[in-house]
């Protein structure tokens, strides 16, 4: 091979590689990582991207060089010279990808293993009394519930986490398969009815990030969102204390509004007293008129619509969207919810 050809090949390859590298680096493809685990996953992405850029540069250089130098003349209808295999070349183009793919699988396996591991705070930094924090995540059509077993099963409709605290999410579903995803935390994890899946998160940044369902789970799938609120350790502890004192969301006694919000009713329904604007289900500000159309007394209508949602479906809304799982609400919570809705519906 002439020296000029090699210079030309290398120059084209460097140009294409530089272009691809700029596209990779200048465009913010990945969310700004907010957990240790997401940082590791980002590393895998960049590791693979670097390999891809190298291969892209090589292939593009050979193609462009061939187009420039081996173009047939317009009147040249002859066949090209017959070529047999080149053993050395074939070994190289089999061995190099094999090495690359193997290295990707090793890096991925190491990252997945480390991400699944719940780090226990070492004695040196033993200042974090909460680590590891366990949160029970429950998915159902179409909302998330977060429960904190270490705090008397304190329940929240948003995922509240203290920063820098290794946290184990135990994820399950009450109805169909959902999938838990916070882009800034990196990893997705399915929520499967009848089993519990695990996801370890160590938040590294204070802030509010979206919790998104990434498994098509029904009509309200696109609206099945919550928030992950990462705060300082002190702020998190204040929250657990004040919530426990209100006695609010625990089992048993609960205010109607708390039941409404904690069960995600606000995700699908508009209801002025709760300040919600959902449009998946009927407008609860108009409950009185709806009860009349259904021919039932207001409170009885509300209760039945919660416990047995398909008994009467408001015209204009499809059947089978409102989940029947609320029939398992404890009686005190159900009663509080019915009273809250009946009062808010403006008797
Ligand atoms: Cu739950 Cu999609």
C-alpha cells in the first residue's frame, strides 16, 4: 500500500471520528445523573459509544476512500478482478469484534452487579443512621404508592429520599405489569403483580425528578407519574417526624384528603378541594349531578363508584378504566374518602 493512501485513509477516519465524537459530546443525550448507580450506567454508555465511534471512523474511512479512488469510469462495463479470501484479514475482523463485545459484556456485568448491591455505610462514615433505607413501592393503575417500613409504614404518593443514603426499593404491583423509572437514577425496574423486584438507588443530588411508568399498562399509562424528591438527611427526618405526628397516612385514621392524594385519585380526577386537574376520569366537582343521573343518593353513589367502579360509568367515559382495587381500602379510610368527596361536591 502506498504511503499516500495510508495518509489519506487515516485523515478521512480522523475527520469522521471527530465528527461523531462531537455529536456524542456536544448533544446532551443522557439525563444528568442523580444517583451513584446512574453514574455507572452512564459509564457503560460512554464505553460503548467510544468503541462505536472507533469502528464508525474505520468503516467510514474505508468506504469514502474506496468511493474516491476505485470509482469505475462511466464506459467501463468490465468485471472487477477476481479476489479470494484473505485469511489474515478475516482473523483480524473476527477477533477484534469478539474482544470488543466480550469487554462490553464484562463491563456491563460488573456495573449491574455493583448496582444491585446494597452498600452498607462503613464505620468511617457511619454518620448516616438511615442506611440502608427500605422503601416499598406499589404500582397500580395508574399511580404509585411509597411506603416506609422503618417509619411505621408511613405512606406517601411521592418518593421522598434522603441524599447520599443507599436505598433499596422493593417494587410490586397490585394489578398489571408496570415499570418504575426515574431517568436521573438510571435503571428501570418492572413492577410485577405477585412478586417483588428490587432496585438500589443512592441519590447523589438534591432535587425533584420525575417517576415515570415505562410499561404500557392501560388508558392512564401516560399519566402514571409521580415525583422523586431528594432532600438533605435532616429535611427527610423532619418530614418523617411531622408526618408521623399528624398520624395522617398510617393505617387506620386518615383524613379524606390524605386518602384521596395517597391513593392517586388526583392523578385521574379533577376535584377543586384537592386542587387536582386530572381528566382521565369524570370531574368530581360534578358528583352531585352524576349521582342524580345514576339515580342514587350522593354518598351511596360515591361509595359504590369507588368499590365497584363499573356499576355505573358516567356517559362519555369508557368502562374498565377505574381500577377495582380500591375496594380493599380499610373501612375508616374509605369512609373518610366518601365523606370528603360528598362534602366537596357541594351539598
Ligand atoms: Cu403503569 Cu404504565
